[in-house]
């Protein structure tokens, strides 16, 4: 039987994680499947009873025994059903010519999302993690389950503190000595089980059932779980990954299904993909872009935004029943059905700046996170253009009133090649274009969006570069040629890790949650500068003079009686080793 550690880790990985080779195989399979689908008819358009449109042969309806990729008919066999097409045709006041072009665009939007989606379908067998609770050291039943391929762990009944049912299994709190730790299991075998736990379907009393019936129950409890990988995670951009202290975790905090777990020692995020609902809240909450949607990744959204050029996008949550939405759409308004929880400032800026038009947002439920993002974006546009970028409409009356006042935002239009940019860098470029040379004051970004300023005490800074090494967003950078410590305020997430890594007292100070709308906020600025110290042996520059002086001031008293070691404080790494080696040789010869 497995050790507790092996059971805990392997069971979790087997149920919720995926092996790189397994993922690669799935991605290859996904690519092949999409190519096969491409050989099918792309679009099928069923004429509604209330209008007749001639969209061309490409959109002709298919036969009952055929399949396509995108359709407006829920009864047609298709990969994607687009209810917004019929919704648009039913409610738009545009003429037939405009409607025909708009419907083609709606098909292309859905096709773009389908083509660029990076969802991977996975399946795993659950029910194989067995926890046996017994007063015995060994269990014949456990050995039998071992032979059948189950992952078995045995604990003493007296060590169990609590047992709780979770979304994907059972969680047991176990006390050993003075340490309490958590075990996760799919099924529990507990002889003479306490009554409060016998009602749980995955808890079996093997003392009552006997070995054969217990094994039958355990086998019946095994099941296959199929799920899609809904989010992509880039640990190199994460403010939690491998940090010495916790400075972020917003994705885990906003996750409604607890699919993101903050592991300790080392600090790592673990994504339980089988639990993920794909709502996208983690994408919106992540300040750096470490999280991205697999259904509509950022590169897909960029392409979709281009299709809205000249249109006013009406953002409709995918959770909203369009059959129940009754409102009139002016000519030029085009619905965008999307998981609205994933929309952050990058999505809204990209959509508005690419289309050159404000966006209408019809929320199903208004969350604090989304309201914070919309407010910040609107305050920026109000300061710059005296009109909102995102118009909130919760009733048909709101929509009618607001659409009558919509004006183009031609001055905000901006095409940006973002392929080599992070989310934070792209936002900075877009805001920089909006502001141009204006000084528009500042916008309060709390509580969810985090922008700010960093102040540095040049007298305290030794240019040790600990802050640069720890700055994941790249707001702090080093210019090796000029030997300067530079800072780009717009990239700073105010995470505070630079303060934690800085070895000096009162060297850095953060002014949080203020997005300054001034050109200097987006430019690289020098925070500290120093001369390069030259090695006393070879004369080669190797470190900032302040760093060398700081280390020497600390270590020189310790080496007061050793001139050789004192000398090495002012040597480059190569000469330091050589000087020490020569000193050892002199001692040996003496």
C-alpha cells in the first residue's frame, strides 16, 4: 500500500492534473479533429419565418443526416449553435442588406472563436482513491484492493478529526501527534462507522458488508469523468508561483468552484480542471495575464474585435436566455455572446479601440470585479473623450435611451500588434495611445485592479538588483550599459514583492491603486544609478560600487585579522577564487 504522501499527491494528480505528453497527445487529437471538421460544411442558415435573406450558397441549410460547424438552428447537428443570429434578426431595425452582412459577420465571429479555441477534452477515472479506516495495522481487504489496482491508504479511526464531502470526493482531516493534515479520497471503508457518516454514498462499512460486498460497492463507485481544460496557466507570469511569501492569489479568491488551489512549500497554484466551470473570473482577476481562457483566448478575442469594426458590440453573457431578451437594436448594433466574467480592462480596451465604437454591456449579474473594471475604463474615456467606452444597460429602456446617444470613438481607434506583448504591456500601450501628450490626472483602481507608483531612496539603494530579479511583470529593469535601475510605472501591479526582497531598510515605497493618466507613467525612468566597481586585481568592472562598499562594510570587521580575505572583498569572482587559492598554497609551502 502507498505511503500517505504518495497517496495524497498521486491521487490528486491522477484526478485533476494532466501529464505533458498526455496534453500534447490531446492537442494533436484536437488539431486533427478540427481539420476533419473543416472538411464538413462550415455554416448552415435556417431561414426564420419572419424574414428571408439570400446569404449565398455557403450558408444554405444542410440535410438532417449532415453536420456543420456553426448554425442558427438548435435542431441542426453542429459544433456551435449561435442563438444570437436569430436574436439579431428578430430585434434589429436594420434593412435586409445590412442584416445580411451582419449575419455573415456573426457566423465569422463564431467560426473564429471555434478555430482559435484551445480547449482540450480530457477524461479520467475517479473512485480509485480508497481510504481504509480501521483499528488494525494491516488489512486483508486493503491488500485485495491493492491487487485490483486501487490506490489504498489506511489510517487509524482514532486519528480522524473531521470528514467532509467535497465537490469531487471526500476530505478527511487527520491528526498525528500535534500535526493535522488533510487527505482526499474518493471512497472510504470504515468498520463500525459513526452514524453521522453512514449517509454519505461513498462511505462503506466493510465490517457489516463483508469483503466481497465491499469490493462490489467499491467497484460500482468507480466512474469516468470527462471535462475540458477551460483555462490556460502560464506560471512564468504568475505572482504566486515560487515566491518566498504570498503576494497574490486573486484567481483562487474569485474562483466560484474552488478549482484553483494555493499550495504551500513551495508556493504553487494547482488547477483542478475537473472542477473548473470555465466562467473566466480568474482571467479577469489576474493582473499579469498568467491566466487565459481556453474557449476564447486573447489571440482569438483580438481577431473577433476586428470583426466588430464599424459596429457597436452588444456584450451579452452566455448565461442569458436570448429568447427572454426583448429589446430593439438600432442599425449598427451587433451582439457578442461571451462568458462576461472573463472580461478585464484588456478585453474592453481591445474591443473599443479596434472597433472605434463604444460597447454596450447587458450584464446578467453584476459582480464587484466586473463593475470595478468597467468603472475604471469608463473614467479614463470620460477624462479623455467626455464619453463612456462601456455603456451598462439592464433594461430595454436603458438600451433605447443609451443607443440614441452613441457616438463613434474614432480618435480612440488603435491597431496594436500584441503577439510579443504580455497582457500588462498591451494595456500600457493602449492607454499610452489614448492619453497621448495629455495630463488627465489619475483614476482610483481599487479594489481589484492594481496600478501605482514606486518611490526609491537612492541613498539606501545599492543596486543589488534583488528587486529586478523578483519583479515578474518587468516593471523594474536594469540597464547594463548605463548601470541604472529603471522603472516603468504602468507595468507595476503593486504586488509588493520588491519590498520583501529588498535587503535595505526604507529603500522602496509603493503608492497603491492609482492609475496616473500622464505620458511619464508609461515611460521608462531611471530610479538609481551607480558606477561599476573595478576589480583591484585585474581592473575589470564586475559590480555596482555601492554593492561592493555595502558588503565590504559588513564583512571587513569579520576579516580584520586576515588581509587576504579582506582583499577578496574587492575582487571579481574569478580573481577572488585565484587569490584565495594562492593564499592556501603559500600557507601549505610555509
